[in-house]
């Protein structure tokens, strides 16, 4: 099946200063072209690896508001986006989205405020996680393009599972997801492409080869042992 977004490409010849942010981020500096070969794509990596910067640029290039929302949202309470989107080329497939949403946990307050103009449910009366999931359940539509930045920041493990179930419904109806995350729960979505961002660049990685999976598995297998090792290092220092 053709994707809504087929790939992105950094127009490297348009970059004037590779020492300037965000091109100084190693993964961004090595970016050339990324394919979206599946309905769900994840960007993973350590804090500062560039995954949120990249996903924000993709969302802006796809004509979403940098602070989140659907394509009608225009709030700009504190603009902070980089100019990476100005250097990206986005290739679309023949299938066009019927709608979509850019949703990021850190600007959920802004989305909740602007949503009041559209007679949505009062998101400000909900908890952070309740509001986030309400948007996903009630305002993500079939055949949509959905770009999410670290949704686990707002969601408990149980609600991350609920997000996976909703993703499955929407993917089945022709939607596409691009998500940055630290969550080994979310990145377990079957058949997803996982791109790992680090100092070496951006590469496809298998789920069980991600550091997120390995660390979580090791910790849950024997939390007492891992905590002893961590605390021993602290006490020695």
C-alpha cells in the first residue's frame, strides 16, 4: 500500500552552516534520506539525539502548527522551532490524508486552550494523560497522518496500551503514524520501522536491539541487583 508520506530528504546543499543548530546535532548532520516503508515509524534515541527536532520539522513541513494540533490550529504562545523544516524535502504518496494531527506532550496545554474555539470537550478539566488520550480517541480520524512527539510523557503504561489499540484501529483504516519515543511499550507496535538516532547517524534497528528494550528487560528481570549496582557506584563516588 502506498504511504501518505513516502520519505523525507535533507537538502544538504541548502545548509549554510553545519556548526549551527540544529545541523550541529550529529544525527541531523548525517541525515540524507529516510524512507517511510511502513504505516508506523518510530524515532528513538537518547535525550539530545535530535529525534524531537526532526519530528517537529516533519510536522511543520507537513503543514501542521509547530505547537501541535490539526491543520486548523494556529496558536503560537512561545515559538521555539528550529529552521530544519526549511531544509527538508517531503515526498508524498498518491494517497492523501483526510486529516491529521501533530501531538506533543509538552504543548498539550496550548492544544487544550485552542481546542476551546472548536467546541471540543473541556481538555483543561482533565488530567494531562486524560486530555492527551481524549484527543487521540475523539479527534484522530480515519486515513489521517499523525505525528506524535514523546506521547509516553503524558501516558501511564496502561494508557500507552490504549494508544497502541487506537493506533491499530487507525492504521487498519488507512492512517500513518510517525512517532518519537523512549517507550519500549509503544515501539513494540508490530511491523513498525524503528530509526535510532545517535552520534553515528540514523539507522534502522530491530525492536529487541534497542537500548530501551534491553535496559527495561534487564531492570525488570532483577531490579534489586540493578539498583544495588547503581547505588554502589553512587556510594563509591
